[in-house]
């Protein structure tokens, strides 16, 4: 996934977050308010998301690999 602003790992606002997670602004806002976006946090009334944390949530861990192999 390519992020438009490579000098920062943070993006701000539901519209920008929605573009990264593949949702409309309204859908992203609902997911954010429901706590379903890893790496997202509301700061002073504005949503921000740490993109590496979000992407890392989709990477399998070593324990997940071991249990899948068993």
C-alpha cells in the first residue's frame, strides 16, 4: 500500500483514514467510533491513525503461524 505522504506515519481525519482503509468517510467514521480501526485514536476531537500499526495488525504473528501448522 502506498501512502501519499511518506514523511509521516500519521494521517488525520476520517476522510483520509477512509482512503487508507478502503471505506467512505462515513464508513470510516463509524468504524473509528466503534473502535474497530487498529492504530486509530481520537485526539482533541480529531481522529488520527498510525499507519504502520494499522498495517501490522494484518501480519500473522509467530504463534498464529505455529497454531496454523499444527
